[in-house]
C-alpha cells in the first residue's frame, strides 16, 4: 500500500528526519520519504494505515497532513538575514583573530611529569584545537537537541560520555602504537591541509543550517548523515560514538602533535600510552561541557544557544578553511603583502640572511620577508619557551618542513622561482609570507 500526503509545518531537513523516524515506528511501515522542499510525505506499508493515525503521531511534533496541497508561499532565501549574519560572523572572526584567541597555543614538548601533561590537555581543550574537535561537538549536540526534544537528559548525555570514553581509550591505544611506528602515524602537511579544509566545509554548512540561513534544499547535508546523528543519540550501543572519539587522535592539533612527539621520544609503549591518556583526560571536562550545554537547552534557551552555536561553528569553520589553505600553500593574509613593506634580506658572501621571531602572542615578527631568487638563504628563527604548533615550520613551495626548538634555529633553502609563498606552523594557524623577487 502506497500513500502520499501533503505536510504543513515543515521548515528544514530536521523536520523530514523527525517525521520519517516517527512514522517508521508504526507497525507495517516499510518505507517513508519526506520532502520539506515539496511539503510531501510518501509512505509505503503492508497494511492500511488510517490518516488519523499518521496525523496523531506527527502532530505531537507540530506538523499536520492532508490529501491536498495547502496554499503556501515557496520558501525563499532571506538575503537580509544572510547579510546580517554574514556581517556578524565576519566581525566576530575579525575580533577573535585580532585578539589572538584563534591562535592561542602555549605548549611544551617536554612536560615535567604527568601533571604537566594534564594541564596541557586542559589548555588544549579551550584553545584553537577546539576549532577541530569542539566545533563539531557543538554542531552535532545542537542538531540532536533541536530534534530530540522529548529525550531524557541522561539519554542525551550518553553519546558525549561514550565519545569522551572512546577518546580516552583511543589515545591510550594509539599512544602505545606510536611508540612502535613513530612519526609515520602523523599526517603529511598536504594531507593535514586537505583534511582541515574538508572539516571546515562540513562545519560551515552545519553552522549555516543552525542559523536557518537557507531554505531546505539550498544547503543540505546528506539525509543519511542526519539519521546517523539520530542513531548515535538514541543508540544504546556505545561503539559508534566511542569510535569517533578514538579517531580524534588523528585530527591535526599542535597540542596533540606535541604530545605525540614527546610520546615518541619515550620509546616505551606503556609510558607513551599513559602520556596520551592523561592528555586526553585533560581535554575531557571542556569537551563534555560543550556537549552537555547544548544538549540540555530547550525552548527559547535552545533557540539562542543554537543561534550562538551556529555563528561560532561558522567562525571556527572559516578559521579552519584559512588554516587548511595555508598548509596547502595559499595564504589569504599574504594577498595584500607588498615587497616594499617586507623585511629585506642582507646578502653577504653569496648568501642572503634574514631573521624572524616567534612572539609570545604566537605570531611571526616580521611576518612578511623578502629574498632574491636563486640565492641561498640562511633564515634565523628565534623560538620562545612555549611554541605550540609553531614548533614546526612548513612551506611546501619553498621546500621547508622543519622542527623549531626554543632558542635560535637556522633554516637553509634556495628559492627557485619568484612569487609570494606561504610559510606556517603545522596547523596553518600562524602564517607568514615569503616574497621572492627576481
């Protein structure tokens, strides 16, 4: 038996998922397909399901059905709202960027004991690493809270507990493995860049959906992914969220990479496992708090929290996109860099010398340097006691990929072609431009 109805009250893809999951609970239902764009509901079952039974089930979520389409105005993009939130998001990004909150990254690769490792984890959980892990936690939690309004608090909290438990176990297991396979487990700069950009796109789309900037069908995540999120929230099986938590070990984060390097130096699977476990334990309070805060909101509080989360997720997504682009060799900041304003190298005995410092605010000073094509370069870099992701300097175009230690570091290379080339830390957060002239 196949039936088609017209639905009123839908506004987004989440509405589709709610109705589909509600009707699949009815006995005899084989398939349900809902479209917010067309305002339609198609249901296939092996028994006659009265319209009243369907209406009763979906009315508790605020929807209604009829056999004939009701007159309605097609949903259009509200460009005024898009422009307003575009300005707010850009302003928020500018403020966070200029105040250094998107580049906060103190860490150390030689922590004095496990307590120091735990403290580094605490700092990491409220630093730029949150852009990679916390932003997704906020987005997923908001989506769950937005649709699972009748779920008990304990059930809403369960996926976040499993996620963090998986993160603890995963970091311990992979920490032990890193003692055997070393730095090979870490992603290359190019792979890091591509991964960060993909995460950024995912986060920006989720943020736009949370802000309701576009009607259904304009910016949409695959519906199967939305169902997976619901499955994750409702499932009593902890394996799925635990696996997600464990795999965050591979996300590009300067703090995580610093601890991976430290664990590698221990050359002991048990000690390496303990270091990574304690580090993950330090990140747990903030990440669990982010999930709980959004999952327990409701009503007007939920709407405000969802809006705030959407703006933050887009800002963090934008930051990730810019960072990822830097790792791929594209520096947005360097577009307007002028050779006349750059720090000029000094040529002595056929070698050109330039100097740069990694400041306490985790910036490069100067961040625009000028050298000549074809002349060997000796680049002196002073690193402070705490470097964060600045403990690595990367520039694929210049052939530079080196570890930076506290004190004076010397990097040597010979520029082979003229142009503007990006150099950055291992996460792309700290960026500079090398201008090569003829």
